[in-house]
């Protein structure tokens, strides 16, 4: 969960740039990333160029250490690259102030984490209500929307249970419902099936795909999991910080 400052009424809204329909919901141009290691810098990403179409499900794959999570973190606006730029929904985010970028993420991006990141003391519904509260949706409206989202992921009857009473697959479905709170146009997920068995993992990602498609969202998933390849519209492979392959016609559905 990304915690940000309260939205400012006059500056919180970002006008949607419809040019993103043509050029991609997520666009990276010459993205590089280096981290200091002793007396030298280690280059993790090397001149990444990519465009992810609006409404598509994109998998980002590659061996451990290839730079997948670093690239996801940059594309989600959580890390500033050493060089290059990132555009999300037509907005260039790499030069945004921290405050403006926090507001942009809150309005436009839903996050799904490998470890679910649910609050253990809160019920399934309350975990989603927290996300809605951050989007300035409170009270009965937040409760109603939380229950609707849990219904969409098949967990309305688990609304009052805490995470300790849910299976791994159920926790991840709550995390998906939370990510979809407020209908963000972008969803990013870091190894969302890592803690799930084969059946639960595939079912969870297929559910995410369906709900995202119905809402017109763009989904970017970092994964090692070959079991979910058929869920993708497109698969991008990274190796040693570079794009080595792009499957642009992954699977027809």
C-alpha cells in the first residue's frame, strides 16, 4: 500500500491525455538504471525502450538479476531512472515532483505485491476500504464498494474474515480487489503467483485479466511463472538489463 498525503482539491486531478491510446499507456524511452557498488556503479538497465498498449496484459519475464523488478519499479513511478524517461497515460513522470507523483500514483495505479501486503488486523473488506479512503471514498460508500469488489473476486462471503483465516489464493484475490479499488487505469503486479499453487496462480491471474479487461485497465506483471503465459497479450523478456525478445502476438483469446 502506497501511503500519500491527502489530495488537494484544486490540484489532485490529472487530465487524461488521449494520445496514450495511440502511443501506449506505458512508454519508456532510453531508460537506464545504475546503482553504486563500492567505488563503481553497476548498470542494471541499459537503454530500455518499450510501449505497452492501453487495455493489454503485459508479462515482463527473465532470469533472476535481469532487471525485471527494477524496471517495474521505474515504470510504476516508485524509482527514478538514472537516464531516460517514462510516460504513463500521456504524462511524463520522471520529472514530476515527489508530491505530484504521489498523487498521480494514487489516482492511476493499483499495486499487487508478491506477499499480498494485507493488514493482518483488518478484515478483507477493511483492507479494501483503506485503499478507498486514500482515494477520498469513505463511510457507507467505501463499504459498499469494498463488498462489490469482493463479490467480483468471489469473496463476498469472506468480507469479515482477517487474512489469517484466508488461504493464499484468497489473500491474493483480496489484494486484486484492493488494487482495483477506485478503478485505476494501470495495474502493476510483482510476482503475484509466487506464493500460490499452480491452479490458484493461474485462476488468480485469469481473474485479474478478466476484471482489468472489463474495466479497460492496462496490466503489467513481473513473473517467473511459465504457467500464466497464456494469460498475456504480450510477453517481454529481459536479460542482463536489456530487452532480448518481445512476443507481440502472444496468445489469441
